[in-house]
C-alpha cells in the first residue's frame, strides 16, 4: 500500500521539541518505524529549527512527546498506529 501526504505541516513556534520513542523491533512500533523511514526527512525539512528526537529502546510502547514553551509537555500513545494516524497526531500537537 502506498501512502502519500501532499504537504507536511510546519509547526507552531510555541512547539519547542518533539520526541518519538519506539521499540526497534516490537510489533506495536511497526507504524512508527514506517513513519520514520518514509516521512521523517520531509518533516524535518519542513521544520528545520525544531528539535525532532527519535529514540529507540527495546521493550517500550511507542509514544509521542511534545514540549511547548514554558515547559508544558503533552504525551500520546502511538501503539499499533499506522503512519497516516501518526501524521495526524503530529499535526494535532503542532497546532
């Protein structure tokens, strides 16, 4: 199945950091690994000054963390989500 995103969003200036945590071989992280492999380069190109950290750790459930100005953090589960769903989550935290 081919997945395309016509445009990857540039995030709000209030967003200071994005962290994606995943298991490098776990089933629950399959969609996250696909997202990183296919769409991370364009995401970073659209947001060159935003730190986007990808961390792999065996045995963890995949999560997305967003840190905003004043230290506020939001976390959401990415367990068993497909790449398009992960893009929607990223767009939601980036607004």
